[in-house]
C-alpha cells in the first residue's frame, strides 16, 4: 500500500515536470482515452464533495478535520491515477515493448520475446476474466473499458509479473497479450520499425 501511495505522488510529480516514463529512444503511446471522461468526472465530483461535507460537519471539529483530510487524500489519489495513465504510456523502442496500465502494471517485452504484433478490436463482456485460454496458450487481456485493439503474440510461454497474488496476480505465464492503444496506427508503425 505504501508503494502504491508513493507511485501516486511520483506520477503527479512526473505530470508537473512533464516527464513521462519513456525510455531514451522509445516512443510512448497512451491508452487513457476511453476512461478519461470518467476519471475527470470522478475528480470533479470528489472536489465538489469536499466543501459540501465541510459545510455539513463544520460545527464538529474532529469529524470535520478527519473528513477534510480523507476528501483531499481521495482527490489526490484520483489525480495521481489520472497522471499515471498520462505519464506511464505503453512504449515501443530499441529494447522492445513495455505494456503498461495505470499505477501498477509494467510488463517489459524484449524483441526476442515477441513473435508478432497485430491490430484487431475485441470487446468483451464487463467483468470478463483477465486470462483466456486460447490456441493451446494463455492470453492476458489488459482491457480499457472492456476493449482491446492490439495483440502481441509471444515466441514462447513468457512469465509476466502482475500486481497481487495468484490466481489473478503474481507471476503468470502467458503466450499472448491483448491491450488497448489510443493511436493504433502510430503504435503499429513504431513496431514495424523493429519488426519488419
């Protein structure tokens, strides 16, 4: 939990100094467009909620201070999450592809690990499993609003580290990863620079 909290503040700092987490020589590709409106609405509503709650409990100092601190912390947390989506893009560069999502997921894939990268939209039912068994392998789906539009097929079963503990987190072995990229054309062009 402390590590997650530090990541929130680190991403806010990255946003303030305009320093996205993109390795030298790589290009970043954002994936926030489908959730941007929702995040902004939640941030705005939470910010509006702080003075309303303060107005309701202003006569009682202890609850007032506690609720004020919790409200400000919550808004800060949501701003940090938004900054993570903006400052931690997927990257394509000389070392390979880094697949990212929000604060916690960061999967480095070297070019030797990647068999093929293809585009193709897929919309899943809400709350679908993160892993799908297909074609004798196991696919990791990193959906944004239940959608993916890029598939990375791996050369061999590859271990990836996810947040949490098994069966949904920890080290998992996958043969493909599906993800969402806002600029699919740019992403595929950057991949073609490294995989003909």
